[in-house]
């Protein structure tokens, strides 16, 4: 069994923020796989579901980002789960927009939601790092993550949400490699063929060169008819007999 946690801040005014991409992922998983309804529990919103025989619990803490650990540890203790069976989905400013990485254990890299989870649960949980890009200077980070995704971000964001949803069953089974492959098929689908030409369009043939007509063969000259012999005299005929 896995506890999959999406980080964010509760309330409609935060719903479209970059900081809430974890919430967005869980909403997409629940929608695509027919989980529901959400219930209030563990200081958050909880929903249970299955991928085949694999049971999974989705949790969206409602303690606000900086106190996410309170909700996560309450759910983990209730289901008697070790930190290794907890997976946290969160925004990552150190990854380019649309990039996704899986990491088991490690530091919190200054992320306030992860910092709180570290304090309550330890550092051995898994995390799915969802790249949102960096504003360019550390002083601009708070305003950047607490702001809606731009319209230009919608295409790659939708690909990421679909990819995470596609791979959720692999997260539930503990197969991080297959999860990442499912995400990659959405955000970096394989291309059919190379170059700009459409796959259905074959190489263009050069127009066939017109063959010049062969010159007519000269007609063979007619064999000349043998000339008629001149009439022979009686003396010539007699001499022929003695040759």
C-alpha cells in the first residue's frame, strides 16, 4: 500500500498556483481512475482507490504548505506505513518547466512543504519532483511559486498531469522506472520518422526525363541484280569445252 501526497495550499485563490501542482496531479489521478469522493481526514482531503490488487491512498494536506508534515504523519501513522511507502508530489524550481524526476529519500532543498515533512516523518520518503522553472533570483521565488501558471504553460502542464496520472499505478506498485516511462511518453513522445516531412508523405521522386527518340536506322542498300551475260559465239562455246 502507498500513501501518495500532493502538496499545495487549500482554497480557490491558490488553486492555479505553481505551488499547487501537487494538488493538481492528485485531482487528475482521482478523475482519470474513477476514485471518489474526497473526504476530510488527517487535516486534509483523502481518497482511497485501487490499481488492480494494489491499494493506494491520496492525500491533499489542508494545513497550508509550511505545515504539511502534520497531515502526512497523521495519515502515515493511521495506515501504519513506513516512510518508504509515502510518496510526495511537489513543485520543483530547480527543474525546467515540464521536467519530472523521481527521488527516494534525500534533502528538502529549502522547500517549505518538504521541510515540514522531514521534521515529522524523516527523510526516507519518496518524492516526485515536478519542474516549474526558476524566476531567476532567489528573492523572487515566493512570489513566483505563489502565482498562477501562465497561459503559455498550459500545454506542457497538461502533458505532465496526464503523464503522472498514466503512471500512478506504477507508483502504487513501487515501480519508479515504469512511472517515469509513462510520464516520458506524454511529455516527450517518440517521433515517427525524421525531418519535417509528414510520416505519410514519402520521398518525392524527380520527374522522369523524357527520352529522345532514336534516329531511324538507315535502310540497307538493295543488293544489285546480276548483270545479264552477253550472248556467246559458237567459237567461244567450243573453246570452253577444252578449258
